[in-house]
C-alpha cells in the first residue's frame, strides 16, 4: 500500500528524513518509533500528502503524493499529534463538516455520525462545543473524525500521548477492532508497550534514518537478550561493581543508578554475582522489552 | 460497524472524478463546503460583529453626507450635473464598506484561523484542495458583503441617494469589489506572522479610504498624485459604484470592471500559491 524508496525531506539546511526505505502492506499495523526529532512526524506528513518530499520515491496506493494530493488524501484517515478540531463548532458539526470536506452526502453522513459517536462513546456529547470536552474525549473524537471517510489507511501520530491509562486501553481496543476489519494502521509512538501491543511490524528511526526494522519480537531477539537483570549497589559503588561483573551475561550496561545485565537467564547471573561475594542492595529480573531495543539503538542522551 | 463497504467509494470516487483534470491537485470543486462550515460557525457567533459591518457606512453617511453635506450643498458629477453631497459620497461609502468587509474577513479572520484555530491544516488533511479553501473563505466574505450592500441600498434608496436605475447594479458591483480585495487579502495575510503585522494592513487602508476621491474629486491634486491614486483599487471601486448610482456610465466604467476582473484572477493565483507554500511544504 505504501512504498518509500530513498525518501528524503530537507528543510533549509536541516535534513529531517535522510533517505529511508520501507514498505507497508495491506491490513498491517506499521509502527514508526524514534526519539523526538527522529523524523517520524515528517514521514507521516509526507505519506499523508500534506508535505512534499525533497527527493526519493513515495507511492501510496500506487499514486504519487506530490502530484495526486487530494486523491490520496481521500483514502486516508488522519489523526494528528495535536487534536485540531474546529473549536467554533459542536461535536456533531465537527464530524459532519469533516465528512463534507470529502464531498460525502448529507444522508450518508447522518447515519455515519451516529455510528462514529457510538464508536467514540460520545453520543451524549453530540451537541456540546469541542472546547468543553476532556482530553480523552477530544482524542476519541479526532479518531472518530479520521474514520468518517471510511479510510483504507489510518495514520495515527502519537495517538495516546497525554491520555490516562483507562483512555489508552479503550483506544487500543478500538484500534485493534479497526485492524480486524482490514484497515491498515500507520502509528508513531513514544510508548514501547503501545508499539508491542499494536504493531505487527515497525521501524526504529533516529536522526532521519532507519536504525532497525522488524516485528517487535524479532527486534527484541536481535538487539537484546531474553532477560535483563537490574542490580543496584548504591551510586558510589556501582562503577566498581560493574568492573567486577563485566564478563557476566551477554552484555552489561552500567548506568549512574544501576547496572543492567543482559542475559538468557537473569536469575543465574544473579547467583553468580552472589557467589563473587557482591551484595546488591536491590535486584530485579525482568523480560527484555522493546524499550531496551529502543534505548540501545537510539542511545540514552536526551534530545529535544 | 463495517469500515469497508459500498460507501468507501464515496470519498475516493468523488476525488477520482477529478483525476487527471487540470488543477485537480489544488481544486476539487468543493469550495461550498467551506461556506457550509462558516455558516455553522456563524450560527453561534456574536450578532454585534455582524451588525457593525452594516452600521459603519450608515454612520459615515449620516455624519458626512447629511451633517457636513448640509454645509456643502451640491457638487457636480462627471457629466457636470449637480448632485447632493450625500448622493456623491454614498456610493463611495458603499465601495469602502465592501473593501473593509472583504479585508477584515480575509485578514483578521483568516489570520486567526491560520495561526490559532489551525483550521486550514485540518481541512487540507482531507481531499480538499488549496483553492477550495481559498474560494470557500472568499465566498463567505462575499456572501456577507452582498448582504451588507443590500442593507445599505435599502437605507440609501428612500433617502433619494440613488438617482439612477443603474443603481441596482451597485450591489453586484460591491460584490465584485469585495472579491478583488478578498482574493488578494488572503494571500497577503499568509505572509503575516504576528498581530503587529496586521497593523500594516490598517496603516495602508485608512489613507486609501480618506484620499481616494471618497469625499471630494481628485481634481484638487497635482497630476503625479492623482495618477497614483487612480491606480489604487479603492479609487477604481469608488468610480465604479458612483457611475452606477448616479447613472453616469461611460467607457471608463468597463475599465473599472476589467481592473477588478484582473485583480481577482491575480489575487486567486497569488493566494493559491501562498497557501500551497504554507500548508503543503
């Protein structure tokens, strides 16, 4: 459905996306992960035909977004990072007029909106101005709005950022149902649990490039170990202890507050540490997650 | 709920109808949906704002036409006939209010929607084109201008300020004038980054209102100044409306119409380019 080859986007002297290649298949949930400024949103905007690429190839359903913008956008549902409702209008009017922008008929929309309000659990708010909605309601309305044209591809840019856990789980459920109905999802997110939950396949981006690509489980297998042991010796002793245990497990990562040991069997490594006569203040064995992969690939430094 | 059904053809089929046609990238023939949107917003907006657009030219007419006009008496029109001062300035006020309304809608309103409401980003994520947005917003401004022009004519006619039957054409004339100003105004607004920038628009508008032959003929100016003013759109607008209400049409009247036709075409071209650069970069 979406094919990008050597896709590039340059703003002035800043290269936001630097020659990336990927493909999204029909019915798939495809994730774009990466720290702030990695080029995720820019990539999303190029796919959504609201930003022209600088070079490379991009084809959405066989069409070129640089030349067939409105035609491509007719196939897409877009959920931007920030809710951008028409604050002068009410909830129902927002959905209605958004459908009208696609040229959809009044009769069709009247039925469709009943369905969408139901989907977003906003039936009771239909005549309320958008300003008066809570954050979670606004987000659900944005997603409902993105579905008004019955899109084949739904583009979600950080769909759950700023939502409470309840609202996030409701959204995941809704998105999962859409996927079951055959809608292709393209998602960017900061939340690794979200990516693990929703995405069949994902790319990890950093500084405009793709660092890794694959299914969440594959990536964990490739870039991390099965388990991670986290031990704390107290901030003054961590460095010294790290030196002593550096040959344990597959790999160790000393951090200021704790040491991570990547290993097949975390408990076994912990035993070995005890045998060496070291007594960590706290220890924790957990399964390796996408977050470990992410941090390994994109580093721990803060980017703004 | 089924997401993939017959209605999928809806949005896609509608967009594909224009596939391959010239301009399909920026025009989808749906400017009217922007007008529909404005109508929804208008239902809940303040009536004071709407009323003020009508009241302003009437106040000017009362103060200058009748107040000051009482001391001036009559002036002569382009054919040398004597007309009352109020009848002389009434068409100029109609032209000016058409300009002011169009500029207000295409600068302040558009600026707000561009930078705070983020309305155009939302609309351009759908299958709408940039020219649909521009035409829709301008269309709404014209609808308002049309209503105000009718209101003003309803006040002027019984006062005997429209001596000619041609005067009825002053209403579409006002719409034409508003179209010219609105189509350029939207493009100019796209350059402005702050509210301070908006003041430059007023800085240019007020002197144009005062000195464009609104209250007195240009014959009192030296040649260089007169020619400069004659090139400005408000003078063209005032001459057009005055010729219509006083019934003094001549070849020049056609030129004024042509001036606005060119201004509209150029303005739409300029605005479409600017919106493209701004929202589809």
